[in-house]
């Protein structure tokens, strides 16, 4: 199954085991959901459901993963059973919490998970049915998992891999943040020494839709030519990095490692070197 689904494809999907998740973020996001969401969509919160935010971002970053057990409770509360076909959307072309939810669901063992191409804006343009208010659904049986399936890297592993040049570390933040010109979110501007910059926005066309699998394959094959095959993807806090992981999977690459702590962890950890190009 493709990790991307278009609005027109969404409208034709069988509804029997279909679960749609609204993963929008930002101010008053729950109120925005209640006012308007894709019909049947259930709200999932980045900070509460897709992360387990700690007291010190220097250890885990701004959006650490919850334990599989805690995520299992979230899925149960959302009425998501093991055989569900799940479609996730946000309002940032999949680059925010939708891709993170996709990664977590796949890593939890779900096989049929897709991100809505173009997000809620594309759904509106393509006459997808919308609704308002709370959606009513039953809880699902608890699914027990001990570990995340997809590969992750720790700060120490990223550092070690870069020292021996055995992995390519990709920073998917905007170029100005990577270069250290300014930093709108974290405390320090710059990047991990040795990491290369391929902004996640380059996964999209001029309309904010994912590039085709063929174009993505050619693009990344050229960008990663002569570089170590093992890939570690990071961003600011392990959220938008999942957008590039999704793009790489769409292009036919093996699933790369996710450095969850990302720049928010590295830049706060005492003693870690910071590179700048500004």
C-alpha cells in the first residue's frame, strides 16, 4: 500500500474498517477540529498522544516518543483495532503530526496506514465530506506491544556514526536554520557537524503535494550519491523528519533511522559541538 492517499482516493475507500485521524496542530487546534473536520475523523494530539514530553529536552528532545504501552492506550481510546485502515491528515502538507502519526502507527505494527496528500486544504478543494462536533465511537481492545518496530537512533549513536562516517545524517529543517542564520524554536542556531541538509519541503511540488515516487527516487539517488547508505533522519524534534522518512519509503528506499531527539536534544546537550555556515 502506498503511504500516500489522494483526496479522490480517500472518497472511494471502503468505510468498513477505515479510521481517519485529524492530526492538526497549533493554537486552539481542538476547537478548530470541533468546528470542522473530515467526516468521521478522530482527533489525535501531537503533544499528548504522539509524544511524551519530559521536563528536560536535553534528554529526548521536545517530542520524545511515548512508550508503546502508552500509545496502545491512545489507540484503544481512539477506537483503533488491529485490522484498521488508517488515514491521517494535518494542515501542513503532512509535514507536521500526520507524518509522525504515520511513522508511529507503522512502527507499532499497522500495515495499512496512509497520509492524506495535501492535507485538509486538498480535501476541501476536492469536495471531501466534512463534519463538526465530537465523533462518537467505541473504544477498541488494547493492543500489546513491547517495542517500536522501525529503527531509531540515539544522540550517542548519531555521534558515533558520524565519527566513523558509516551513516549519512540528514537534517530536514529549513536551510536557514541548518546554516545557523536564525533559530525560531530551539535555543541555539546551527546544525550537527557532519549532517547534510535536505529540507523536507523539497519532497513536495509547487502545489504542496508529494512528488511522485519516480521523481523522489531520482532526486534522493542523486543527492545521496557517493554517501554512506545507512541513513539517519532528524529535524527539530523528530516530527517533520518523519515526512522525509515517508518520502523515502514512497521512493522505494529502505526505512531509515529516525533520530527522535533531533536538534532540540543535540543543541541543548552540554558539550556537543555545533556547526554553522552563517
